[in-house]
């Protein structure tokens, strides 16, 4: 049987993490953070980015012990069995597919800033279909080519962003001092925004089976990229609050930022950067999410059809095509809206399951702790801190989101039972 090729190196893995983290949010978040926290807002990214690192550390620890594709699905299945592995994959797949559908619409909105005529008539639906088709085709032709394309998009999105932010810091009268520390309720809201901004790092661990030396590559890529991303958010936020006199939460605040610095040309450049950024986020999401159904088929909780690998391109073609069609349907029908409410809660639930999996597997398999006293202490404490971060963030969810999550879990149980029953009948025949 044809297998997956390990064509993702350190740079590729880092690009998957980076583009899982940085999509549309960085172009909308600065105004919301400034409105909620004022001149304290840049420092929140450093403070709560450190808390997010505890969750990332748990994934880095898990990734250092596995070399198969699947990420959260694999971790949950190894620790708690196939049923929990399926539920984890089911929730994770829905959250990621919904994000693809939602961000395809965001990409369309930014594209309409550049080309207003695309909003007329049926052209918006055509553009959504074209976006999904291109993402599917790029993903099908091989992970090496897909990651290479992703590298190019990353350069195109970060270069203008760095250029305009750097110009803003150089020309503005930057004052890094804090005039007022926000109250706890405002700080809590800022913490949630920060944590949500850094959700998506797990993109790289799903493609472990296509990563070179994953036990070495992934922990470094995860930790280093999340730290760098937190610093990037800090710099962008610092530039924004020092350049902008008023903070408009709705709309496209970073385009307004660029327009303030460099007029219409600045706005055009920032709009292009946003399009490239969202496209890169979509591609990274597409690469990793399609591997979830592949991994679930490999461990037997989905039909083997999803585990098929293309003989020509060495990619999980059936899983890629399924995701492309599913995301396209969600985008066209708007059916993703009700799922979007619960997608972040589902992601936090998956994180919590993986942290618990780390605790259990470490004990059952007797993974050795670092000999250094400080590192040994951190090795014991960090997972508990990470679990509390997940619970604290999830507690901010609405009752509606929690009810939706419960409904999805029940649906997952039913799907798992139907698949097991179908598989059992097939074997008997």
C-alpha cells in the first residue's frame, strides 16, 4: 500500500504553525484589543501568550513521542481508546472545517475591497467555489508542493505587514509606558481574545506522518513559532495604538492603519497582505484537516475509503476531496454559522483531552522526566496549568455554545456506533 511521504521539514512545519495562528484575526484584532485595554493591550499578548504556551508545551511533549499522522486523534486514541479518539477527531474536524468555510467568506470580503465588482450577482458564489477548488487541487498535488506554495504565501503576507508596522513604529512618537492598568473584567476579556488569537498552532502535529524527523522537528517548530507569533502580535499592537488616534472596532482596522500611514497605496498593500494571509491560513488548515479523516480511517473509526493514498501524488486524496466539498457547501449555504458559535469551544475541549492524554500516557508508558530539578518540576506542573487555562477559557462560552457541544458529542456517539455496526456487518459478510 502506498504511504505518505515525509516531505515537511523544519521550515514547512513552522509555516504550518504560523499560518494556523495568523489568518484574518491579526487584521481585525488590534482595534478590539485597543478598545478594551488601551495602551496596556500590547503587553497582554506577552502575558497571556505565556499561558497559551503551557498548552503548546503539552502538544510539543506529545509530538516528541509519536511519528504517525493524526495529532489530537492519535493522542486521544492511544490514551483513552477508539471511542474517545473518534469523538476528538469528530469535534476537531467540525471546528476546522467550519473555520475554513468562515475564512473563505472573510477572504471574499477582503477581495471585494480590491475588486468591488465581485459582490455583484452570483459572482460571490463563483468566487467561493473557485477558492475551495484551488485549495483542494493545491493540496492534492503533493504535500511538498503545498508547503512550498504555503511558504510563498507567507512571504507575501508578512513582508507588507512588517514593512508598514515597522514604518509606523519609526515615524510615530512611540510611547511604551502604561498610563492605566485595566480592571479585571476588561483584562479577562482581553485574555480570551489573546488566547483565541493563538488557537490554531496544532495544525502541524496533524501532519506528523509527513514530517521529517517529527520527534525533533515538531517540538521546536511549535514552541519557537508560537513565541515568535506572540511577539509579532505585541509589535503590531504597539504600532497600532501609537499610530491611530481613534479605534474603530468594526470594519478593517489594519487597512485604516495603513491608510493613515501611507494613504490609498498603504490601504491597497494592507488589503493584499490580508488576502494572502487568509489564503495561507486556509491552505494550512486544509492540509492538516484533511489528514484527520485519513488518521481516523487508519485506526478504524472511519471507513477505509478515507485512508486511500494517491499513487501519483502520495496524498490522502479521498480525504482531501471530501473536505474540499464539505467546506465549499458550508460556505455556499451559510450552514457553518451555527457551528461557528461552538467551534472555539470544541477546539478547547480537544486541547483538554490532549492534555489529559499526556498525563495518562506519561504515567502508563513511564516517559522519563528531565533530570534537571527545575525542568522536572515544570514537567509536572505545566499540564495542570494548561488544563486550567482551557477550563477558564471554556467557561466564558455561552450556554448555547455548551448545548451545541453536547449535541455534537451525542451525534458523534451515534456516528461512531453506526460505523462500528457497518464495519461489523461488512466483516461478517
